[in-house]
C-alpha cells in the first residue's frame, strides 16, 4: 500500500552527479514528470570524495553515496585485466555504500534503479525490508545483472532488444519503455538567429554525447577530414566530455582539421536546442546505442540525423526512413552519409519531415504515465 501522502520513490542512479549521459537525462526527465504526477522523488547517486558533486539538475531532493568514480574512468580505458579489476572494485564499492545508505534512509514506498550497482543494493534492501524494486536497464544485462534482476518487481528495458534478452531467459514482468523528448522545449527555431547567437558560420556538423570509445569518435574525425576536402566550409562541433578528449584533440591536429573542430565541454540543457537548430546535420557514429535521446532531440528540432547501424533497435523502433544510415566500421560510409545529409535537398526534406511527424509519439509524460501505472500495480 502507498504510505500516507504522495508515493515516495527512491530513484537510484549512481552517476547522476558524475556523468551527463543518456541514462542520466532519462532519469532526470522521468523524475520531472513523475513529480508532476504527484510522486515524491528522491534521487540517490554517487559523490566523489573531496570533490564537489555536479548533479545533472538540483530540481529534486538528492541523497549522496560515496563513489570512487576514478575506478570507472580507469576501467573505460580498455586495458583488459586492469579494466576488469577496476570496474569490479568500483561496482562493489558503490553497491556496498549504496546498500548501507538505503539501510539507514529507507523511507521509500518503492526503489527504482538505473544501474547494476544500485540494483544490487536495492535487491538486498528488498530481501531485508520488503521494499519493492523496479529496475530500468539502459544496456544489455550480463549474467550477473540477470541474477540481480530475478527478484525485482518490474524490469523496464529501454529497447525491444534489451527486453528480448530478459524474455529469452524466462524473465517475467518485463516492459519496454524507451526514452522520450520534451517537444515544448526541443523544437525548430530560426536557424540564422541561433547561428548568430553562437557566432557560427558555414556548414555545421554536430555531435552531442560522452567522449568515450563506444561513440566511435576517432572515426568521426577521420570521416570529417574527408568531408572537409569536399565541403570546405564544413565545421564540426563536439559537445561533451570524457576520457578521449585529449586523444581526439591530438587526432584533429594530426589530420590538419584542428581549426575546423570545436570541442565544447559544457552546454546547459537550456542551451541545447540552440545548438541543434544551428546545425546542418547531427552525427552519431556509435558502435552501439540502446536508445538515443540526443537523436530524438535533434529530430524534434528538425535537424537531419546521420546515425550508425549500431543503434539498430532505436532505428527500427523509430523508423529507418527518418535517418541517413551509415556503417560505424567504415570511414567512407560515415563521410558519404554526412555529405548526403548536407547536399541532397529532396532527401533531407523527406527525412526531416518524416522525423518530425514520427517524434510526436515520443513524449516524456507518456513514459512517466506508464511508469506510474507499473508502480501502482506493484504497490496497490
């Protein structure tokens, strides 16, 4: 049963104050909408020692758990043995402290997790205190994650592909709940005014996301160098931060495109629509994407999207006719896709019009309403 007053939700998202990726934005948007629907939201996330936390937003109550985030950074560098050990230590450290925190501060009707370490902690709390657990999976589960998920009350997968993995292993209570977009915020604006505001000229290519290996950004730079030979006024904006930043800057220098590539570390959520609308094309060359919120945002702003087939589930769910599709493993494929998205006007118009129509069904409030139904089915 619900407690007296609004239903209390502990939204456990380990990286809400240390990363600004798709999972963190997903968490923020559903928190905003669930709050509007009358839920009492508390975000539980990590805080690095001796460092001021930088939450994606301070709109909601936040409770911090000690987090050795530097271990995750080490793990992301891809040195096999070191990465495995660092990731395991990081996960176990955070899970232990998250469990200890929840044990002391467990005044929730439901705990909703967004990462495996938080899920591990929450399932232990469920066994001890009986608090229901809902788990959102933003990526494919490992066998260890499957074990954690066996005892949850509902699994929310952000794509059909992820849901299918659970169902293949006989898991029940699995729902597909992809991300959404705020269509009142991300919408077409006057391109020239946006460019004037940002001081931009020429053809603008835009990437938004973390600068990590999975995003395939070195290939983007090599592809852009090829594009730049054919479209001399082309410029590339890369918005985001991550472990590859210095390496990417060095690659841009070696390719002779340093003056044409601008790295922008921090852009407020409020300013993102201006950047999307200033762009001629949005590019996402990732090796894999479970569900691309940034692509949704670009589409909602009427920007042509070049996306890799690594985002297979997202592309098929949204509609492949809305994108310029490229092979993430082929430099020529990425550059050709970009050139088409900059030059073939009839195709650009057809794809952007189709995208603007299709994106209307992706709304954060509808996602939150589905989550609210799942909460109520568990708690009533």
